[in-house]
């Protein structure tokens, strides 16, 4: 009995854990794979990451959603060990990233936002080279099969299309068969078909038990893939929840978009802003804002609101044009929280 | 596992350098073309016939007959003169060998015991071999004809009538191609190694270094493996160049190969570290390339790669003294042309200065280089 206990003990204690640094409490308690506490990064006067905290559970797809410049890449790079934070701590599998950089890097896979590779090495040679950096690596053939690039093994990076290069970058992220994978904006610049191929791959990876952390500014990507999302804006997390939970924040079941025109005047001249206050009082309306040249009306009973809206328009002599309704999205959530769109 | 990573990065480095056509052309290509151009355009030893000096101190019918026979040989170009004249000509490199027929040659020949004194140029083993073979065959013919004459007369043939006394003369005849070759090796090492800084800056700019930073590969392993890969490439190119010079133009490495390889290695490392310094202070790859080129061209011409700088104007002297390639070229010449080995003080001075450059450049570049 004593001998098996010894075996168990030595199996669990990794050399890194013996170093004098804290084993993350959350790791023990909640089985969080990644734990980020009050992470801060400054560049001179500019704060790129501002007191960011979140936890990522084992086996989930975690998304960091935000517009360009929000600090998503910086946050990810701190977790990947290629940037050091000015404040706060980050833990991966209970290991402090700052102090156990190499140990962390051995168990994670990383796809950077733009991956440039050695132009003088073929695809297969690159995969083999990166594989040699880890104790165990998958063969180039296995990796190429995973990302559907088998026929490009002998190609040089310059001869690959944008989508193919992204797939190669993904293959590189999987070279050590990691259980935790970081993807930085994996579908930016991809055509729709490649995007969906990548989404399928990510979902497949989760099915295999991997934990995925991805950043994106596409709300459909976040909504489709992620189990949990942290919305980042100007370096700070402004909301964190499941996609359903975040959308639920709006309290609306639908969003109505339409143009309101006064007679022959253009929609802008109709001064939508002037009518918004009144629109907000319409039945079941939870919120109303002005878009580019249209009104955005959030409601939790679309039928009621529509009827009331038509009456309202005819009362005020307005014509309704280009009427659309859609289910609320994360874009709407971001709009509500910041007054700006994700893509601006 | 770090050995595996280092090894993989080393082989990847070798593969990448092998495929870098621009690098191969500017280093080995340039040096090879220079050697071929200068070697073929300016050959002073184009004659395929052996220049043979003949000193006739006997002046008998035997010696005249012998000399006539030699002159008929199309592989020989016979010059006649006094001993002092011909041996001087041998020293000056104008003769491949000198045969002296001493005063009593004719008489001794009739008696069956004649000797010939032969002087060879030993500094050129190939020339010496040719001369040796030629003279041996002359004497063999002579002995054979003597034997047949003797047996025709019914007498007992002596095994050999003429024996050779051979003496080697050390001749230092330096052709232009001999002088040029070490300079070309030095220049090749410069071109092959100075651009390493630009390469690293390019990797940083393109985000390759960042991608590598996300792996467990240590920066030390990255740098070390690339240094080793470049060194391997430089030495290989240098040996190829020397092989071409040796095979095509009969250039010889008179000194020790160990000293040669050690000097080439130290020279490569010094130039590599200077390349790192350039990379440390250049922001972009094109700036680093520009600086490398700006340094390479004057260094190529002012450090004695193509022509001697002994008679350069006084104001250039400090510049020449400041260039590390000047010392590398000098050390290479000492070894290749003058037969120095690692114990030669002339070589020590050069190697010390190269080592000093290496240390300073290494310190500077490790402090200043930005990895991200």
C-alpha cells in the first residue's frame, strides 16, 4: 500500500511544482485550466490590458471577443509566455506563467495572429522542426491530415494561399498534441468556406477533450463556437458569460431595424433621435437607439412592438422603410455596453 | 530534449542556408569567379613543357649526344648555361629542374660509372614530380641504350651506367593565383558571415522570432545552432574554393591544414559576431543589409583580398589596420603561401587581433540585440 501511494505521489509531482511558487487555488478548487487575475500591461502611458481577470474551464472553448485594439492579442501573448505582464498573475494548469514559462509552453499550442514561417523550409520540414522543440510531437503527416494540407507537404510557405497558410499555422499549434490551444483571430482574412472549415476543426478539437482559447472580433464566430465569452474593450473586460447569458442581458427577444422618414425627407433629416424617447415608451420595448441611418428597437415581444410602431409612425406622419427583425446578437450586446459596434 | 531542439534547429539552419541562392552567389560564387578569371587570364606558368636547365661541364661527344637527345624530347624545353646561371634560374622559378653533367662524365660513362647531378624545385611537388619523371626516363633510356650497345659487343651489361644525385632546391615562386587564393578565402568568409545580422533582423520583423518565442526553444539554442550552421557552411565553401584552386591552378597549401582550418574557423566566428552587431543596431532587415554591404565593399578591397595594400597612400593605412579582414587574409597567406603553422608568431598576432574583435563584437551584440 505504501509503495502505491509513493508511486502516485511521484507521478503527480512535476519538477516545476517543486519550485517555490504558488499553485493556483482555483486550479485545485474549480479545475480551471487557465486562471487570470488582475492582469495589467502598459506601454508608456497607454494601458493595453487593464486589470483583466477570468477563468477557463477544462474542455471548453473560451472566447475573448472585442474590437481591434481591445487588447485581445496582448492578453493572449501574456498567457502564451511571449509577453510579460506589468501586474497581476496568469496560471496555466496551476503553473505561474511568468515563472514557469518553458513548462507552460511545453504543454500549450499557439497560433499567432499572423504566422510567418521560414521561407526556405518546406511545410513538412517546418512541422518537423517545430516538433523537435517538444518532448513528444505528432508526425507531419498526421498534422497535415488534420488540417487537410496533405498535398502541400513539399510546398514552400510563399506558394500557399492565405487560407492554406492559416491551416499550416493551426497545424503548428497542434504539433505537440497539446490539450490547451490558443488561437489568435484564427479566421481573420479567410473566405467563408475556410472559416467554416476552421470552425469544424475547432469543434472537433473540443470533442477530443482539448481546451481552446480564441480571440475574435466576429460575433458569429463567438456565438457559434464558444462556451464562455469575455468581452474586452479598451483593455478591460466589460462582460463575461455564456453567449446565451450575455444576450440575455439585453432582456430582449428580438431587435427591430428600420428607417423612419418624414414624408419626402431623407431618413437623416427625419431626426430619428427626436423620436427615440417616444419609441422607448412603446409596449414591450426594452431599448431603442439610433444606428447609421436607422432605428434599432429592442423588444421582448416583437408582435406587440411592431403593431405599436406602425401606429406610432402613421400618427407622426412617418414612413417605415427597410424593416428587418433579427434575434439579438453579441453585436447588440457590445453596442449596448459601449455604444459602438464591434467592427468600428 | 534540448539537444534534440538544438540539433533540429542546426540542420534546419544548414538547409535554409543551402537554399539561400543569393548568399551562395555572393560568397562562394564571387570568390570562385574571381579565382577562375585571375587564374586563367593571368597564368604565368602556362607552358606544359618542363623547363630543363642543362649544365655541360664535360664538353665531350657523350654529353653533346645526350644534350641533343634531350632537345629532341618535346616534353622538355632545354636551356643551356653555366651552373651558377642555371641554378639561379631554378631559384627564380624559371626552371623545373637542372641537370649538371660533371667534368669527367664522358670518361666515367665509358667506364660504366657515371653520375649526373640533378637539382629540383621542391616547393612545387607537382613540378618536381614531372621533372623527376622526365629525368628518370632520360637516364633509363641512356642506360638501356648503353646496355644494348654492350650486349651487342658481347660484353656483360652493367645494371645502370648513370646514377642520379638528386638535390632539392627550395624555390619560392609565388604566382599571382597563389597570392590571390588566400585573399579569396578571406573574402568568401566575409560575405558568408557578415549578413547573419540582416537575417536575424528579418526574422524578427516577420514575426518568426515571436513564433519561436512561443515554443520551448531557448534563445541560446537558437543563436548557437545558427552560428554553427553558418560556420559549417563557411568552412565547406572555403574548402570547395581551395579544392578548385588546387585542382585547376595547382595552388598549394604549404602550411598545416590544422592551422588553416583553425584560422578559417576563428575568422568566420569573428565576422559572424560583427554581423550580429550590425543586426543589433539595425531596425529593419533592409537597413542591416545596407550596412553589411557598406562595410563589405571597402573591406573587400582595402584588406588585401584582391591586391596588396603595402603601397596604399598613408591616409588609408589606419583604415586598413582597423579592418579585421586584413588580419585574416594575412594569417591565411602565412599559412597557405608561406607554410606557417600554429606556432608561427606572424600568425599569432593576426589570430589575437581576430579574437579581440570577436570578444568585443560578441559583448556588444548580446547586450544590444532586440529579440522582439
